C-alpha cells in the first residue's frame, strides 16, 4: 500500500472503522481524478435508477484512469463520494469494498448533493499516489 492509514488515539472512530480519518502520503506525485459520473464508454448515462450499477460504473471508470496512469487501486488514498439519497450510502460503500483488497479503505468523505444530471445517483472523485514517484 502506498499510503499509511492513521487511526488517531483520542479521536473517535466507529468500532469497526474501515476508513482512516487521515492518511500519510510519502513524497511523490499525486493524481487527482475529477468526479466521475455514471456514464458508460460511449458517454451515455448508465444504470438509470440502479445505484449499485451506477456505483460499479463509476468505480470502473476510476480504476481505468488509475491503471492507465501506472498505478493500482491500492495506490488510491482518498475518495470523495457525492450521492443524492442518504439511503444509498451503504449500498455504495458495499460496491466500493469490491475494488479494494481489504480495509482500511482509502479515506472517504461523502456529501448529499444534487448532481449535474437528474439520472445520476452518485459521482466519485479520487486521489492517487503514482508509483515510482520521487
């Protein structure tokens, strides 16, 4: 793993914390991935009304960008998740888990917002430490 997850004593965490409240990123180059919408390879809205399908589409887009830049999903140290319905969060988190080997997962933040297209249920941005960075 290219980053060190930090669970700070004295700072409350859920008993089964699966995301770190902070990460230490060693010196290097960081790839900032803009918010990825649930659009397929033809830039068409994908899985309208299906939050799990949209989450997989978004995570596949992020994975493709990560790998194109010579990194792996283990190099992702932060995700910012934007979603439109609080009831979708656990389903989005379940999908997220499938793209990472094990906890602790990248530090994650989430916000409930209105997105740019009414069919989009979520959008995720990411930060990645590129390998062999100096």
